[in-house]
C-alpha cells in the first residue's frame, strides 16, 4: 500500500492526518508543498486541489482530515 500525504508546515489538519497514520502504524511519505514546487505541482495534477492536507492511498485521493475515508481506504475497522 502506498500512502502519500501532501502537507505544509503550518497546517494543523496535516498534523492530524499524520498523527492518525502513525497511530495506526501506517507507513507514509510526506510531500511538503510549501517548500517543494514539484510536490505542489504534483498535488494539483493528481487532486485538482491547492489546499492541504491531501492524502493519496493507492491512487485514491482524500481531501482534508476525513477519518471515514481514511479508514475505508486503509481497511481499518
């Protein structure tokens, strides 16, 4: 399972997503759109979003800190 979190430094909802993933022992990659122009362009291309957090789980795009969708795509009960 590939999990990527697009986030920025001063984003409390990004922190919540990352905390949620850590609590469930999910390995993930962080892409900081505030510092990395390529990550920002990739975010827009893959999700159509400018805001963060955006989590992509095996190609499925989740905007914001959406616990039901995170659990669904991560197969967490």
